[in-house]
């Protein structure tokens, strides 16, 4: 075992040994600090892992959400639910690794190398699921976003699959190979595979950090642009702003975590020996590395359960002003009427050609009496071409013309869907009456952070 000890425990000429804290914490100068660190890590990882499981249980069992969307025949991750699955596994495996090192169980370098690396692949998978879940939510909810941003969903599916699965293949091969060569006494090859492992981690984390920052900023820019264009709307702007804050917290936390991890990976891959032989650097890198994932999980969990009251505790991520949940005034060009519309209320729609029908309960589509379907985009086109779209008097809805701005309400819905992980019906498919009732029943049980059907009341 002398050669193995040399790989995971480096000793200098004076006989002072320094641990490769990934594999062992005993018999070295940093033993006490590393032992305390791993005990604290086991506790923190266990707590955030259990809380992630509670979030997952609540959303899947109580709110009847799905982890993957399989409507297209290809399993696509739902943002919050899939992230909770990977986050739970990641933190519980990190806790198990910490317990193994503290108890000095399973003293096999190949196994310990594998059990150290394996959880991190679930960590990066959690952020990947959130990123691509958001991308597909946008694509399903808005043709504009689909055409401008996504274009080809097969590209998104391919990138999602590659980023989630490739680290499981390449990194596990390197980790196990490094351990096997160390057992055989070939420390040179063990070190080469270890260096290759952390160069791969640098690439994966750096690439995903750039990707999640780009996608997150683009989503926030689209949302803020529509908020600035319209202060009076049927949409509850307070909830939309809260959703934007949630996205900002998750995106910025994920970006910072991945960036810190990428920097540490390239340093460790290039300077593993000198870092290990310096006690201060060795412990500092270990603490940052080990707690990066657990702290990130905790902050993201805070973002997921955020409500208007808790939003005041997150000033660093944006203002919480406007999270009142109050109703909003909706004014149309040339009128001062107010809308007091409940999502259950049906109203009558009259076209310019005298063809009357019934407005669907859905926010995305109108249904003519003839059975044909037409979208808000068609309503906008008819309005701009001079056709009158009048809403007959109703005890719940008084409105003489549909403003062109209403053609953007479906985009508001998809923005909110993206922020709360609730997926709208696919593009070009009108939800049925039963679909709406099911969504409305779910919405009654949801918290502010997951509600998508907004009820407006008059001032």
C-alpha cells in the first residue's frame, strides 16, 4: 500500500505528510481541520438534501407535477422538479462521501476516487435540467421565442442530453482509472488521469456557466421589456416581478457556483502537487470546493420557495417592490373601462363580420361558434386591418375594443410559466374545457410562487 499512500498522502523530505483530502483525511498535518470540515459538510449536505426532497415531494405528490414532459415522445426535464431530483441525489451522495471519509470506511483508492466524483455529475445535471427545462417551456409557450431563440428543438434536446450524460461517462472513466493505476503503483498514470479529470470539469462547468448566464439574461431581458412596455395589464405584475426575482436568484447563483468551480478545477488540475503540499492552500481549497455545492443548493431552494414576504430578504438580487398581489387596471385605446375578469368567466365575442361566438376560458385561444380556432395574433391582425372586435356587455367584463397590446398576453403567460416551471399548453394547441378546469384546481392549491392563473379584481 506504500504506492497508494504516496498517491493520496504526499510526504515531504522532513516526513511531514499532506492529505489529498478527496481520498483521505487521516495521517496528515491537516487531519483535524479536514475532519471538522467533513463533519460539518455531512450535516449541511444532509439538511439541504432533505429539504430538496421535501420540495420535490410537495410538487410531485401534492401539486401533481411531472418530473419529465413526455408529450413529444422525448423526455424533457421540467425545470424545478428535475432540478430537485438531481439536487436531492447530489447532496445525499455528498453526505455519504463525507461519512465514509470521517469513519475511514472502504479504504480503496479506486472506490474513493469514484465516490468523490460521482455526486458532482448530479450537481451539474441539476443546473442543466433547469436551463433546458426553461428553454423548452419558452418554446412551447411562445412562437416568437421559438422562432427567435430555439428554432430547432432537436438541437436543445441534443445539448441537454450531452451535457447531462457526458460527465457521467468521461469523468467516471478518469476517476476510476486514476484509482486503479494508484492501486497498481503507477502514480504517474494516476496523476495523468486525475489532471485530465479536472480539465474536463473545467470545460463542463465553464461552458455551462456561460450558457446559463446567457439564457438567464435573455429571459430576464424579454420579461423586463414587456413589463416596461405595459404598466396597466390584466396580468398581476407583482407576481410577474416575483417570478423574475426567482429566475434572477437561480441563474446568478448557478453562474457563480459554476464559475468558482471552473476556476478551482483548472488550478487543481494544473497545480495539484504544490497545492496539496501547502497546508493553508490545501484546507482553503477543500473548504471552498466542498461547500460550494451545498451553499448553492440552499440558495436555490430559497429562490424556489420565495414568496412576497420572503422577497424582502433578497435585496441583492433585485427589488421586491410591487409584490403586492393586488389587481391591476387595464385600459384600452379610447376607453376607460375596467376589466374584472375571473378565469372561470366566459364572455361573448363578436367579430367585425357579425359572426358571434364564445370566448374560451383559456388565456391562449378564442373558439368560434363554428368550431374553428383563432389566436390572439389573428385578433391583433384583424384589429389593425380595421375590423372591429367588440366584447358584448357582461356583468363581469366591459370592453369595447381589444387593444393590440392584448396580443402579448400569451407571451406574458409563457414568461410566467418559465419562471415557475408550470408549462403552458403547446403552441398551436388550444386547451380544452377539461384542461382548464384541471389547471384551475391545481392553481387553487399552489403557492404564490407556482400560481399561473391570475384573477383580477376591480380597484
